C-alpha cells in the first residue's frame, strides 16, 4: 500500500527575490530556497509548491498579485508554455546583468582562482530572429494547457475526447511523447514559421500520420531548418516509413513544400527507423537543390551541411570568434592547435594570422567540412584530424606535429576530459584561449590548470537572448 503524502502548500503573497540558475527565480521560505520559473524579481505572487526536498522546494506561480517594475511584456504568445525562452519577461539589460553575474559566480565559487576584472558582457546584435537553426518535433499527440482543457466541452459518455490531435512544435518538459504546437516562433526568420505551418496544414489535410514516440510508428517525425546570412535556406524532414506507399506519400509532401516555397535552396529527407531523432549516422537524400548552405564571416565562406555544427547565432558568432582571435594575439609565426574544431570555423578564422593551425574534432563529417572550408577559402596552412580528443591529442601527436605556441579550445558543455587537460599542460603553450558554453565546467578546468597558468582576461558573450545560457572566453597565460 502506497503512502499518500500531504498536499503541497500554497505560499501566498510572497515576493520573488532574485534570479537563479536555469532561468528560474528564487525566494526564501522557512529556511528553504524556493525555485520558481516564469517570474522576475519583485513580482508578488501566490505559489503552488510542486516539489519538496530537504534544502529546497520548487513551485509554480498560480496568481500574480503585483507585477514587478523590473519586467517587460513577452513578445511570444507561447511564452510560459513551450519553455524555450524563459527570460522573455525580463528586460534584456537585466538579462545581461544576470549573465555577467553568473560568469563571476561560477568562476569564483567553482574555480576558486585569481581573476582579473571581468569585461562587460557583449550583448547580442539581435534579440529576436537570431538563430540560424531550429528543430521541431512531430507527434500524434499534442500538449494541452490546463486552460485549453478547461475550455473544452464535456466529453459525451461512451465517446473519446479530442485529446489526440497531432501537432508540430516543441517538446514540453516532463511530457516526452507530446508536442506543443507552435504557430509563431520568434527565434528564427519568420519565413520558417510559414514553412512549418504549411507542412502541418498539408499533412493533416492529406491524412498523413504523425509519429507516435511510444509505439514508434507514424510517417511525419521531425523537421530541422537552417538559414544563413547568404540568404540560403535548408529544410530536412525526417520520416518513419511504416507501410507500403509511405515513401511515395513522403515525396508528395516534399514536392508540395518545394513548389510552395521555391526560396528553399536545400531540401533533404531521411527515413529514420531508430528509437531517437538523431540522424548523424544515417544516409540523407537530397530532394531539391544542394546538400549544404554557405555562411560568411569577414571574407570567408563556410560550408554548412545538415550534420554540421555551426554557432546558431550567426551575427554573434563573429563577435565571439573575434574575441578568441584577439585573445590569441597572433603575429603570424605561431603554431596553433584548435581543439574541438567542429567544421573548422575558428581554425580557418585565425589561419591568416598564424604560421599553421591544427584542428581536432570528434565528428568525421565535421572534419571533412573543415577541410572543404579551408579549400574553398584558399587556406593552405591548416591540418585537420578526426577522433576522440583524449585519444588523438597525445604526447606522441605533439612530438610529431610540434609544440603549440597557442591552444584554442572550444569544448562541449561537459568541458574537457582530464586527459586532455594533462596533455595541454604537458604541451605548455604560451597562451590558451578557452571558449566555453558552460562557465561552470570551464571554471572546473581552469582550476585544474591554475598551477601553471594565470587567467589574464575574461570576456562573457551573450549568444542566446531570453535564455539563461552564456558563452565565456578566457585567456590563460603561462605563469
């Protein structure tokens, strides 16, 4: 027999005190911290507690009694539901202050190292339509808000309710098998909204099945879109062929999209029979146009395919990489190692100021793109290697290719493996430029290198307005 817990309490007329991690805010109640999303400091609210732990609680706002003066009206009608832009109700200047503080807190509390004065954060050039890539799930069940459910007519006895409507949009936290339908997303050029909404309309009108993640069947599965500053547009549609004729039905949809939107320069599809939506190991088919688009940065062109990693905020990526290049302080005589090079964007971006650049990346397809990007831009002083960083970047590798004068590293959110840190320390470059999308793991890694290197410069960069995420660039100099 299961034990019923007491109903969680409602906290009435409490004031939100400060911004916390992961886009939430916090207040204190009876010696516990309470974390609450979709509110801002200064809001006076009633909160329904939804989770209780020994040292903290979580809750949600059920009533706003008084709105804070430090708040703005969200631009998006889906705010508070889809969960993608948790800070749209916070003025952008306040978002930047919070991100600046986040970098300071994590470098000092986790790193516990001596720091110079941290430079003021570089705000994003755009605060809407700044992304060059979005992915949308397709599901045979949509998510309904409580308000939508309450507004539905009572279900007639013996009849099923209408809660199984299919949808294209974003996954909701805590409901992996349901999609919240998106009509207009402000994160990318508005053209993408037209494409997504038309695919949904046409698929429903023609009776196309949408994917059921539990049963793992249904034809329309996932949509990825990319655009570029050259005006090109890529659409990749994932299907899941179940029965005879599904491939033909998929091609009819693709033909409709191609005819309806001639602006699409790269239309690609794949039959994904896996248990997840990743397609890095699958063979893709080009239905129309090319299988890539180009991005430009200064006088360089970068080839971006459907599997390529490229910073999702194109305009701000230029400022991020400019900071990295400035911190590297190259004279033209240096051997540079670019770790976690991706498609070689940083490597090619700094190559004209270096003697030689060696890029290392885990994804083989990305390394092939990196080589192409050097070739397209007539860059002849780069070399690229694919494989696990800790397996490739060894003392033998450095002995063969030379000790780097400068190392630029841009690892994933998990930071650098201990083995990689050790090899960097053994290589003993004069300068290390550490580009991070997670200041917490960056701080951990800086502490590991603190005996040999001092932090000389710190530059936060905002790549993702309306989210709590922040990039940070650190210059390390040999002590």
